[in-house]
C-alpha cells in the first residue's frame, strides 16, 4: 500500500515530511518515501503491505480531526498497489483487485488521473472496463471507484468508495 501526497509546487518535501510524521511517527507504520519526479506530488510506501487501507485512512482522518489539517499537504490518496506504468499490468492489477472487492450487485466506475505519461486516458479506461464484466457501471454515483493514478513510470491502483482520499480543504472549511 502507498499514499500519493499532493502539495503546492516547491512544497513537496514539506508535505512528504508532514505526511511521513503523521503516518510513521504518530500512527507507527513503517514507510519508505519515493520520488515521483512530478512537481507537487510525492509518494509514501508502506514497508508492510498487509495493513488495511480503510483502517489507516480512518486513523489519518481521526488525527486530522483531532489536531487540525496538515499545512503543506493538500491531499492524501491511498493506493492499494504501486506498479510500473504498463497498460497490460494496469489492467491485470485492476481486474485482480476488482475480483476481490466488486460484487455483482455493486456499481462502479474507472477514474484515471494521469501525469506525464503517454498512455491515453480513454484507452486505459476502456481496457480496464472491458476486463471487469460484472457489476453495474455507474459514472455518476457508483458504490466503488477503480482509481488509477498514473505518475510517469509508476501507477497506483485502488478500489474504494468515491471520496476516500483525504482533502485538507474539506477540513479547513468545516
């Protein structure tokens, strides 16, 4: 499991340090920072992949509710797996995760966020959606979102409820 940390341009180190502090020092998870080489983005990877994504995200949300929003971080996006950017691998990983998480009664959609990649958004969505031939496609109000975060040569994939990411804007306006 990994986390995509977004920040303002030139504040990547501050945001990474802030998120690292909360997840590692406060919540006691071992992390490894990775460089994304994309301005405004950083990646933190858990060294132990066996933790539950929803549990960690709820602990981070609890910390933010108690202590206040993080300053340099704009958003924390969970990524259940992090792979090299390769269309067949993206399709394989997304369909494997979908087999476990998406029931025939669930509605779902594919969401792509692409940065500095030559892959075509429509092609990725089409390939992933063709492979997942169960459940109900719902583009406006799905139960689950297959989120594909393409960051140059790395791709993060997660299947969660829409809005599972943590946006600091939400906590500053509440």
